[in-house]
C-alpha cells in the first residue's frame, strides 16, 4: 500500500533540480548600475537647479548697508527702488529720500527709502513710531529726518489719525531718534513739518476735538495749531509773532514764510526763527499750489529773493527775483516747482523732461534766473514726475556723480517656493525611477 510519505518522496525524486539562471548575477549588477546612475543624475540635476536659484538670488541681492562716510555727491539719476531692498538704522548722510512700498512675507506697507550721499546706495530706513501718512522731511544737510510720531493719548484716541502724538528726529549718522511728545487727549491734526535750517525743525499741529467715540464732526475737526520751533538739542518753543493756525508757504536758510491775515491773500510774513521778533511782510503772487514735497515758495539765503511757480495751472513759468520785482525766467514753461536757490543767480527746479507736454518723466534742472540757461542735474525714472523725492538742499551744488542703480533682490517667497518645488520634484523622480528600474 502506497502511503502519503511514499508519494511525496516520489514527487521529490521526479522534481527537476533548481539551477539559477546563468546571467542572474550580471543582470542584478546591471540593474544596480542603472538605478545608481539614474539616482545620481536626478540628484545632480536637483543640485544644479538649486545652485542656479541660489546664484540668481545672490546676484540680485543687496548687501546689508553699513554706515557710510566720505565726500558727498549728487547722483545724476535715481531709480524706483525694489520693495525687497534691505533696511538700515545707520545709513550715514543722505542725499535724497522718497516714500516707497516695502515688502514682507505677508504683504507690503508704506516706508521710506534713502540714498547715501557718499556711496549712492539705496536702503529702507528704520524710523521707529513713524506716521508716514503725513510724510517725512529730510534736513538740508541730509543728516536728519523729521517725522510725526504715533503714540498713546490721555483720552479716547482718534484711530483714524494714527493717532499722531509727537515729533521725532532721526539721526541718519548715529541711528538715534530724539522724540518730542505732545500732550493730547485724542491725537493731533498735523498742519506742517519742515526744516528752517539743518538744525531747526518747525512744525504745527492742532488738537483733534474727538476720539473714536465722538461724533464724525468732532473726529474730523481740530483747533488751530501753534507754530513751534525746535532746535536740535534744545526744547521746542512757540515762534513769536506767528499766529496759531498759520499756513506754511516756504522754509529754508533759517527762515519760514507763512500766510498773513485772511483778508490779504497776497500778504505773507517772513520770520527768522533765530530772531522772530522782527518779521517782514512780503507780497507774493497767487499760487496754483505746491507740487509733491516742495514748498510753495523757495527762499534764498539772504531772505531778499524768492522763486515760485505762480498762476492757476501747473506746470508753468517760474518767476524769481527780489521780493516786489519778480520776473519770468525764460525757458521754464514746463516747471512744476522750485526746489531751492543755489546762489543769488541760480535755482534748482523740477520740470518735465523733454519738450513733449505729455511726457511722463521729469528732472531736476539748475537754472540761471537771468538768462534761463539750464542743465539737467538729476533724472527721475520713466513714468515718474519726481514729486515723491526730497533732496538734501545743501547738496544740490555737490559734485555730480553717476547714479548707482539699486539691486533688485528676488522675492524670498519665490526663492523658498522654487527650492521646495525642486526638492519635491527630485524626490518624486527618485521614487518613480527606483520603481521603474525594480520592475
């Protein structure tokens, strides 16, 4: 009788003897080599792509600004800055500043960019507590910036206004900020903020009548502000002889020009802030208004000459000369405003670039007030009329230097995204390749 054990033994005897395929080892080696070569190719490609991203990012990036020292120069042109420029606390003396949008990982916000007077480099400026809605003011020598401060109030704040509660002065050389706080129940309504000279800030702001819990009328109205002079290192003091609520028409070379009684639109008062006890009455033609950050009227160093763009339209012809004997300056029909006097014969104006009336480009011109002879000293970017730029007026006669085009750093969000994308694609390619080769 055949048992199960016998049947299994017979089957075992009849089964063919297992012999490995003769090329199995070689096939295994080839698969390993192909897999390794593909893996190396994928990794190498990923590394090259990451290196390209890093190289482009490095090439377009701007170095961290360092405090700059050296002789000052006036750039022959300026550029619109990248929102990803780095920021600095100590840029050194500045030749120009402008409002600009600064980018962050979550969006953009208003900021101030400055141009170094010695290196021509661009950087955003760190202005603690600044209320940028009302702008900033660059000192004539480019070493300080004055701006309105936001802060706490003694009563219900008027959030719509900031609230503005003081004035700050930023030292571009040291990075220090000096703050002057003004007691206010709801916040201040700024009238003006300017520099009479490189060491004296003049400002005026009224007290807002109501906070967030008040009526719309009280929230949008304020008292007349007191015109106040603040010498750096000293205490702010009201300017004697200037009425509360006076409107600023011009400032510079130690003086301010404010409007006179409302019954006389052509009467203005010129005040030397170092000796305000002897104001002078001036007759100034009716003005169309101030363009950008410029004043309505440009004052010369003697206080005897003024320059302005009168009339009811802008741009228009410049009128300049001794007060009471203003004359049209030839060839200035396309002028938006007068920046400052260089000397008794020369002014700097902002006007259209070229003779085409629709041209959306402007430049700063140095103009002879007698002959109208002019030359371009600073060009602004295309599609920019230059109204957002302020220049250190003491440096308008500095040696002309080639403008330095600012870097255009890549959006770090794009850099991070490209890096992650390359890594993900490389990882997926490795998985698919190894599966394909194994199959």
